[in-house]
C-alpha cells in the first residue's frame, strides 16, 4: 500500500519510462499543492485580525486541479475555520472553482492533486465530478478515504473510479502537517 502507484485497474502496473515521467509530473504538481497549502497558512495568519474565527487554525492542506492538458484550472486550500463552512476542504473548493470556470460539473480528464489523503466527503465529490486521476501526498490513517480507512475512490460498486496515486512527496507533505500540529 505504501508505494507511489496504488491505482487499480487502468493505472495498475504501469512502470518503466512512462512511469518515471509520470512520477516526476506528479511531484511537480505536488510541489505546487504544497505551495498553496503553505501560502494559505501565511495568508490566513495575516488576515486573522479581521476574521471572527482565527483562520490560522486552518489545517494547511492545498489542492490543485489540472485540466486534461496539464494546465492549472483551479486551486483550493482548506478554509474550514476561515469560512466556518464544514465543507470548505481544499479539494471541494478546487472542484467548485474548476467547474465554475469550465461551466460544467463533469471534470473527466482532469487531475486533482492534494497534499493529504482525501476524506470521505472529498472522495465522494471527486467521484461525482468524474475526475480521472487523484494524486495525494500524506496518508491520513484516521480519516483517509483513498485507501487508509475506506477506499471510496476505487469502490468497485461505483460506476466511476479514478486512478489513484498516493504518498507522492510523502515526507514533505507530512512535514507541513506535523509542523502545524506541533
Ligand atoms: Zn475532505
């Protein structure tokens, strides 16, 4: 389970030169997602004086949604405390913004990159949006729904199952979270 490619179905077993390229691409996207997560923490710390809830309390999770051509469509960071919205997870915000930008709810061909393993809500939303590929960083053994506690993204009872790659830049992504909880 603790390897980079955890996808079943189409993604499974693809290795070699293509696999190395893909890994590099995933790591590049993950660096961008980390940037979003960390910038979020700084931005919310600066804005905390003007917001009723200390937004710096938001767990630094960042997400990037890429179109089929690899272009960045939208970003999202966890804003649950900032907005007081229980659904304001990084993935959901990135999905909403990308769908708004494209003018449609179907995001097939798109890739969602997030620094932490998605929860059940986000995994459900990713399936409903028909996202083709999900790439995540740190594993979340307590709430993860992409292989840890549940595996919503690859449940064979669902008619849409994205390819899943977990543990990308695991050390870096886990370090950002550890620093927050320290
Ligand atoms: Zn979530």
